[in-house]
C-alpha cells in the first residue's frame, strides 16, 4: 500500500527500527543507513540465532542496507543525495546528535523541501531530562509503568516485552504516515518528536485520568484488576488460567459453570461493587474451585458458558495454537546463511494487501545497488569510497 515511498532509517536496535519494520511491511522502501560497524542490533551475543541476533532478524526484515560513515564529508554527500530522493528520515540518536552531524530537519530541508523527519528518543527533545541516557527499563521505571506492574506483595516488575522501545517505534510509524498524509493534503514536510517516555505515559490512559482528576494512585495488582472482580489468574492442576468477568452476565454464567448459582444473589457477590469490597472472599472461593481440574477441563466448561477466559500459555503453546496459526501469525523468509527464518508479522489484515515476506539484509548488501542505480555513482567511484572507509559494499558478518 505504501509502495513508492522511500524511508531512510538511521535508527538502531528496537525503538529506532520497529517503526520502519511496520512501514516496510506496508510496502514502503526502507533503506537502513548503518554505521560502518553495523547496527548494534546485529550483535550475535544478544538473542542469538546461529551467528545472527534475533533482534536484528526481527527488526530489519524487508529493509535495504547501506553502511555509511556519516562523519565523513564523502559519506554526508551520499546521504544528502539520498535525502533528495526520499520521503522521510527516521532516527533515534540522542537530542542534538542530528544537528552536530549536519543532518537535522532544518539542514535536510535544503536538499528536500518536502522531507518528513521523525526522531524517537528516550525523553524527548526538550525538558530537563532530555540528555539523560535511556533504555527500555529506564523508561518503564520513569513512566510509572514499573510501579504499576508486578505482585502487590513483591517488587515492581518489568513488562515482559520492551514496551517502551516498541511503543516508541509504533508512534514513530504513526507519526511518519500522518506527516506524509498531511503533506499530501496540505503541503510541506515537518519534523516529529517522539519520546519513549511520552509514549508510555500516554498508554496509562484511564489510570492517568483517574489520578489527574481524583488523586487516585495506581497500585500493583499482579494479574488482578483494581476495579473488577474476578479478573485475574487462578492456579489449576497443571498451570494457570485467567478469567475476565467484566459484565454481570459473565458473573452469572460463571456461578452456573462452577455449580454455585446461589452466588448470583449473595450480598457479598451480588454485583461488581460488592465483589470488589469482598475481593478476598471471592478470590479464595474461586481459587479453591479452580484447583480441582486441569486447564483443558476448565476451558471446556468456561467456553460452554461463554465466559471470557484463557489458559496462560508459554511460547510453545502460543505458536502451536490453532487460532494463532489460522491468523497466519507465523511467517517465514529465506535468509542467506540461516535458511528459513520464521517470524511474527505485523498484525494488520487488509482485504486488498498481503505483507511481503522479505529477508533481513546483510550489512551493506544494497550499497552498490542504490549508489549506482539510484544516485548515479560509477562503479569506480563506489569502489574508491569503499577503499577510503566511507562505506561498506560487500555483505559481511558483524562480530
């Protein structure tokens, strides 16, 4: 759907790359401009798959790779030519780095007056914390998310996926698509400033509103819900399952399913307000009931009574599940050294568009193609730039 758009990606690892991954899934040409040593996501000691990193394989599939020294005059000249042919530039450098390199939005407008730029940083481009180093864990803590997550009797817990990085990438993608659409509607490029901190703060939604308008604090609930009971995980004979009883009809169904219709009219469980006030009673009662049978046995009963529930699945169970498979959430591409690589695609489904299955590039795999065919460099000029250390042409591994 986005074929014809060219995105230059200076981003690295996850926050600076995930947005580009979605854009390339949607058909845009995403040219990843890597430093000579390669994106640090290529480090094969992190989430190793053979001699590659799962981070790199998942975050850079479908992109083209150019390895370029932006600190050299010759490298900058190449980059400026690329910008002249591009629609957007994405980076996740610290604030001020793009300016020092001579490639910030104001400078790039000299080469392309319609360019869209998007910078994703930890804390944003202004404010007292703008220059602090930031990784996902730091932002989860700073945003209050860590304090909201985990067992109420235990320490704070990190969300299992790098949510700050991923949210930054998601909002980068949305920013780029919005700015490009705005350009078509109203004319002119613009710059988007995306902070991972802002991204996580915005995701607090109703909890934030309750605090800002009523002083209500969010407390750790484990898998439970502060405002609804029962809404949490329960141990069964062979693991855990969750139930989410949001409406009274589901509570009535649950009472019937466990053979306790009397709880429908019990004053302690009459409605959600009563169940929240008597949380310990409800949870203890249900815990005793659920531990009598297995996950499969309970899911058969819960499904029969149309109760929102699920087993707590591990990775093997997730990817062997018929629903996940039916939704085609396992795709594959052929990698030059690993062979077939399975991955999870973007979750969007369109009636007239199928995501392409394209491999993750080797470092510098497309340097010659783009410089010669797109920018008009001669083969001799490219060879000279490679010999002078300005760029990498031949695909090579990163140690």
